[in-house]
C-alpha cells in the first residue's frame, strides 16, 4: 500500500474500492499515535559541542587552560572512584619506578619526573581505564550546580579519553591522563612523604617546608614566594643563583638547535630589531680591539635593559605566551618542557634571555598566517626601515584582530620616525 496519505473521501490506496475513511483511515491513525516521539536532546550536547570546537580550533591555549581547570576540579573533589588511576596499582608502579630513578632524580629532577609520568600513563592508561574515565567524567558533568566552565572542562576530558574504533590507544598522547597523573602524584606525595617525591620537584629533602614550597612555585614560574624566602634566608641565594644559571644555560643550548622553536613572536623581533639596531650593529663590527668590543657589549646590554624598562608590556606578553605554550597539549613533552624552563629563565634573567633570543636562537619566529609570512619577507628584503615601511605589517595585524601585536608594530614605527635604520642587503 502506498505510504502517501489520501483524502478522507478518496479511494483507499489498498485497492478495496472503498473510501479511505471507512477502510484504512482508523488503522493509520492508530499507527501514527503509537509512533514514539523523537528522542530528547542530550543534556550535555552544547557543552560537548563547545569542547569539540575547542579541539578543532586554532587557539590551543584554550585547551590548555580548560585542562588546567579540569585538574583543579579533580583536586577539589578528591580521590573519587573512576576519576583516578587504581590507587594500589599507582602506588606499586610509582614506588617501583622511584627506586629505579634514584640517580636520575639527583641528576635531573625535571627529566626524572617526565620519565615517571610517561611510564605511569603508559602502564595504567589502558583502553579499559580510558573508557571508565570517559564515563565517569560525563556522569560528573551532569551533576547539578556545575558552571558552564566546569561542564566544558569535564566534557573536554571525556573527549580526550575517548578511544578510536580501531582500539588503538597511545596513552602518552592523551593530555587528560597527564592531568590525572599530576593530581594523583601530588596526593600520593602528600600521603607518603617520599624523599624522592620531593626530589622530583627539584627540592632538597632536608629543606624546611617553606623553602620547598617556594621552590615548587618558582619551578612553575611564580617567583614572588621564592624572592620572599631568599630575603629571609640569604644563605639560600647561592643555590638559587646556581640553579638559575644552569637553567638559562640549558635554554640557551636548546635555542642553538634548529628544531627548537623561537621564543619571540614575529612583531617582537621587528620591535627589537628597530630599537636595538644601532648598538647591535656596533657589537657586530669586525674591526674592534678587545677594549672596544667590551665597550660595545656594555652599550648593548644597557640598550636591552633600557628597552625592557621602557616597555613593560614586552616581557609581560612574552611570558604569557611562553607559559601558554608550555601547557599546549598539541606540543610534545620535550617542547613543553623547553617552554616551561624558558618562562622561568626569562622572568629570572630577562636581559640575558632577550640577548639569547636575538643572538643565539637559530629558529625564526613563526608567522600566524601565509599573509603575515609574505609581509614579513617583503619587510626583511628592504635595506632601510622607516615607519612607513612597517605600515603594511601593522595594518595586516590589525585586520587579523591582534591588538597587542598591532600596538607592538606601532611602537616600532614611533621609534623609527626618530631613528630610521639601514639594514644590510639580504644574504649579506
């Protein structure tokens, strides 16, 4: 019988010759009444969609900050079943690994902690565990009273815990497991008070609690507590200074490698080139004796300090961006570790690290679009820079809705109006 519904007085499509109203009309009405309503919308549909858009978007700093919020939620809720690795297996694995990493802890605490995290998520982050974690995160997301930020953090974690249909699971590529490890590791350390656990945070086991906490915060880029502690205990200053020198040396060594990304944004490099061009040119002059070179170095250092003192936004924006990249889930562990150390080094020794970024780094700043790359290439091909030469770049950044970058080029233009510079020909 045709599925098209006829009029009441029309012949019934069944071919009986009767009118539809006395033949199959009643049967069809009963069938329609029995049809179930469309399924109701999932209560987390909007939050899951927002989390998916985050993962697909270009601004991965949102992913990092949302995962940070997830870690805060998990910490606040405590060891909830389903939202932790199995406690007994975690304890057994971590204890065993710490015994094996004793020398590594003493040699390089940060690397040892990285090795411990990696081995833990590989051992415990199985497909079965990820499925349970995903279900637990979604169930928690439906709890009444959560904010939209809370729900989206939980939904993002659930998406990152989802396993592909082919069943392949690379636990080390699941940043939600890193979040879980960090939370459970802190809980484990507080419960067991292991000496090596303190060592893995870059601390000495015999230091007072206040000193250990200050060093932990400093390792995350929060220097204020460390400064206050050093002021109250000057005997610690020598050790802190040595750690700072070693960190800066490591960052500089990594900058010399061609695969290490630049710490500068493109507009920051343009600004530094403009305001430091004269003392930098003097520093690079080949016809200098030792005394003249020493004077040129002192002049250049003074110019860097003056530039940083006169423009506090430069260091603020650079640190914000480097810290964001240190938590970027799209980057590999080694690159995130580089940005973490670089952020601390820049805050502790800004002049030295700016010098390294200018003179040592082999990588060019990464353009945010093909158009920016073209404009930058055109600018670098010029042998003279004036304020007008920078206007196409400033206009492009404005059209890209990058106000801080636009303002940075505007400041370079202001400098060039009083100090136009002559650059060497390309390839010279």
